[in-house]
C-alpha cells in the first residue's frame, strides 16, 4: 500500500541533508558508472581481437622457413631452409582429411610494375586459387584466380581496392585493364577487399605464373592451410595444435631439421593464437569486474554508514514513534525504504549516464584492439538490481538497530 506520509518523511530528510545525500548517491552512481564503462571497454577489447583474427580464416595455419640453429645428422647449423612445391603436395596428401583449403605462396621480387606511364610500387605474390578463402577476401569486382588460370599459367592479376583507388582513378573500372610486370602484360580480372587497407596494396597472380615466368623454380615462401570448422572452440584449438605439430614434424623430417630446432620451421596457428588472446581478454574482463564491484561495495558501505548516522540523528524520534505504538518492523521499513530509494535513484542514474556515454562515444573510438565498446543492457540492468538489493542489505542493519532501541533510552537521547 502506498504511504504518502512516509514518502514525505523521506523527502524531508533528504532536503535537510542535501549535501550528505548527494555525496552518498554520487558514490553509488560512480560505482555503477565505472563498472559499466569498464565492462564496455572489456567487450570492446574482445571485439577488437575478434576483428583482428577475422582478417584471415579463424582456422588458418601458416608455415614459413628460417635458418637452422642446431647440428643434426651430420649437417651443420646455419642452413637456410627452402620450402618447395613438393612440401605442399606431400602435406596435402598426408593430411588430406584434415585440410579444408590450402595454397602455397611465392613472393615475386626484383620486378618492375607499370600501368601505362606510371610506376607501381606494390608487392606481387603468386598464390593458388584457394587463397581467397584462406585470406577471407571479398571480391568487390570481377573474380579471383581460378584453377584454369593456374593450369594454363595465365597472365592475369587481382589487385586490392586501395590500388584501384590510387592508380585507376581515371577509368570506370580497372577490370579488363592491363598492367606491365617486367615487360609482360597482365590482365586485371578482379578487385578484392581486406579488413586492413595495407593488405589491399597487393597484386596476386597465379602461383604457376610466378614460378615459371619470373624464375621462381619450384620454390615457395609460405604454405597456408585452413582446417574444417568445428562448433566447439576447445575442440577447434585441439585440432589446430594436433595438425600444427604433425605438419611441423613432417617438414622437419623432409628438411633434416632437429625436432627441437624451432628456428628452422615456423608454424603459426590462428586458432591457437586466438586462445591466448581470448584467455587474456577473459582475465582483463574479470579484473574489470573486480574493480567495478569493489567500487560498488564502497558505495554500499557509504549508504550503510549514512543510514547509521540517520538512525543516530533520529533516535529520539524513533523512541516517540515506539512510545506511540509503532511496531519494530514499521521502524525497519522506514529506514529500509530510504536506503533503497537513495540506492535505486543513484544506481539508475549511473546506469543511464554510462550507457549513454558508450552509445555516443563507443562507435567513434579508433584505438588498436578496441572496437565499439558496449555492454549488454540486461547485464547492466541486473547489476543495478543487485546494487539495490545490496543497498537494502546495507540499510537493514541500521534499521534493525533502530528497531531495537529501548523507548526510555531513546527519549533520554539529546
């Protein structure tokens, strides 16, 4: 039942102690505000990491080679390991059931690239037709390299959107235009887009063309793979680690490399790396929760202390109420209602300001590894409800103390 007289008493008490009530509410509102902002940035950090890994297929595995650092089977350290087509072909057969997409990659160096009279300074890479899926490329125009291009050693090229914007400003579409690579004309057949603009500064040509036309022999710089996706994250990580270890073992045997020599063969797994980052993100979010909850606890303790002061100031009044027949639970309800009211108003104020700030500022934040910091409203609202409950608990003990005051002692209080 709505008791207007009790509410009038609460507002009278607040008006008489404006500064004290404001500071108490500010501490509670600050606790919610800080917690929501911290959780928002924790989610923004997770979004940023997910976006970084979304640049390539999540299950991708990349292989590159280095220099041996250990003697093995009579071979001296310091040998440079060279990956070759055979390594790709054999690994494709050995792990056929474990691989979804695969592509060697060869860097074409020492060539001049021109479009009409303009010299282009962009990297040229020879890749297989499945490289599009590995890099998660989106085709904005035309198509990517296909199987027939590889088989026929076609003189075709796929360029990034940034190259199209920078070089082909005066043509309706670069598709169908020709670029000159060391005196050989290559027809542009497609434009691709990437998450990062710097990765659009690449020109892709068929791997067979890169090797045969530009004296690459059977040498490759990288081997790239993706594994079939699975629903369970932990299972995907286990799958990636198993494939990574088996692939490294094969390559070490093929190139006579000591098993413990990690500098000769590098195998990088996006899924394994993602697990490290997600674990770090989880720890950071836990830390944010800890800091935010501690701040809220400090605010709730402040509410409890204020209620103790209120009870002390109103001891004589409480004694008169009890002398006139007020029940103990009536006194408890009076103190609790004021405690819950202050906590609720302050909590929802902090929630509204923090959510509004994230909504306005969040999408405009441009910081590495932080993308669109935000908080699930249900989580934030549940936190405020918990805060109100905590405020009720904080106010109960002063209220219970007030209810146990003896009438004679209360009336003697000055």
